[in-house]
């Protein structure tokens, strides 16, 4: 894996509009200048298709946030938003004097914080039981159980009417929310908010069956999964 420094240098051009970078001349060193020269290698965000109903964002406004390395040695403040269709973190770039939108480099050692969420790029097992990589939002962090949320946008093709009785449907983006769970530091895997899926995740534990029944938990609610996770940690 490339060193974090190389990725960090690629990211630097995104942030020159930051007051810290504009006012502190110490950051204008040779490495920073090289990063600006390498701006052309950065990936531009894809244009938005206005012919499609809906949005590729759950929140289209850029929010103040920061990007940090896992060892906390580097912390950069900037404006970010999450492209839920392309699974990308987008940033505002003013490096050439005009505003443009760029895509942050995906790296397992970089975490983004904005919109009251934590975005971690990681490997996980999806609903098709396939290994994949993408951004997950931690919503519960325990000593033995971690639960993640995945917000995504799906594209649905449109349908043209073939006669006066047929109804046309424009292409659109629809919302989809998934949850992933990690037990004992295992790779996060998809869990459906259903009784069968949740009990299977915890190996059909009779103790959890009794707990969920006694407390009348609704398996269709994420709050119930979090309660079960806490109970599991206290009793295992």
C-alpha cells in the first residue's frame, strides 16, 4: 500500500481555501508545491444528470468537517459531502482560482468526519455475501460488537408509455439503507433488520431469543439491534 504521505500530498490541493493554509506560510514547502503541480492527477467529480428524478445525495450541501489519519498526526478541516450513488467523498477545490468539486482518495487509513457522521473506508461482506470495499458509518461501537450504517442511492431505469393506458415512469434515484455488524473484530457483514437474520448473526442464541421476547423488541428497528448488541456484550 502506498504510504499515507503520498495520499496526503494528493489531497492537499483540496484544502487551500482553508484559512490555516492561506495564512500559515510554513505549509508552502516543496512537497506542497509538488502536490499543486500534481493536481491534474486528481479525480473530478462526475456531473449530475438533471434528467433523473431525485438526487444522488442524501444531503447535497457541503458541510464543514475534517479528514484525519488513523494515528491522529494529521487533521485537515475542509467542506465535504457524500455521494451516495458513487460511494465517494466530495470536496470543494479552489486551487486554480475557480471553484470545482473533486473526489477524495479512498484509503483505509483515512477517516472523514462531517454532517455528524464518521465515514470509514473499509472492506466488508455485502448482502450478496461478496467481499467489497466502501464507506460505512459506525453507529454503535462496543468492546466486542460494532454496527455500521450504509446509505446508498440506487438508479431505477425509466419506462416509456406504449399506449394511452400505460403509465410512463421517469428514471430516478431511490434510497436504500443497509446495516453491517462486526463481532469480535470480524469483517463487517450485512445484517437484515429481521428476526431470522439477527438471530442467525448471533448463532441463534437462546439467551438472545429470550431477551428479545421478554423486552418485546421489534427486529425491524435498528434500536433493537443495538440493544441486542449491548446485551450480547454483557453476557459473553
